[in-house]
C-alpha cells in the first residue's frame, strides 16, 4: 500500500519528534552525569586517593572503563543503564584526581580548571550547534576519527615509557581536535536518527567532553605558576 501525503507527513513528524526527544534526553542525562563526575573528582582530591600509574595503571583503567561500557551497553534499554552510566562517570571523576591535584598545586590552579571547563563548554556548544543546524553530512568522519583514537591510544602508551613532554603536548592538541570532531559526529547521528538510544548517545558525548576537558587542562597546566 502506498501511503498518502498526510500519512507521510504524520510519519515524518513522528520521526522528528522521536529524534528531538532522544536529543533532549541525551542533553539532560549528560548534564546529570556531571554531578557524579564532580563528586568523584572531589572525593579523589580531598582524600588524596592514590591512583595506579604507569603501564599497570593504564591497563587497570582500561579494564574498569571497558567493563563499565560493556555493562552500560547491555542494560541501555532499562533504568539499570542509567545507573551504570552514572557509576561510570563517578569512576571517571576519580580518575581526574592526579591531574587535578597537579593543577591545584599551581597558585592559579583554580582559574586554570575553570578556564578548561569554560573552554570545553564553548567547544561543546559550538560543535553541537553546528551538528544540529548544518546540512553537511559528517558521517564520513567516523572511520577517520576512530583511526585517530587508535593513534592517540598508541601514542599515549608509548609516552608512558618515553615521558616526552613534546609528545604529551602533541597528544593533547590532537585529542582536542579529534574529540571536538567526534561531537559533530555523535550529535548529528542523533539528529539524523542514526542513534536512537539516549543512554548510548550520552556515553559517547560524555567521553568526547571528558577527553576535551582533560586535554585542555593538561595544556593550560603548562602555563601554571608555583610562585
């Protein structure tokens, strides 16, 4: 049966409503996820929790992180998915402890953190707006961005042993560019109906924002003062 024009219009309107709801729920859950992140960071800094470093620390972090991500994906159709997501963001907040303690050791540490937060918010606002209103298709970025993330992971692992400050700066700059582009990609997937689960969408965008913030803060820390 060929649908009438009215039926096609109603179907299009319903589809748009679903996409808008997914996008709205994603933004709300993303905002909510910042609460356990801040709480985790606060607990880690206040209690001065020791974090495993080096290659062993990287392996432990990746194992726990991917464990959370697996659990979130398996339960994304239920309220348990939200609980796992919030638990994951608390864990990621704890993982900020070494970077925040290092930054707070500067006399202008507080302002550096706020600057990184403000810069991250601006990048997110701009990229999300472009992804929402632009008619350009950013789906072709997916494979390139994934390859970029693999390069970043390999470079980060290598720098655990090399300890080169120049490589650290390069990694941070590339991470800001790659994850900013990922915001374009992830938000447009929601807008175009490629992602219909707001928990999965929130997880993707949260990781984009988290990596931009940590990379910005690492770069800003180069201008910190201990006087």
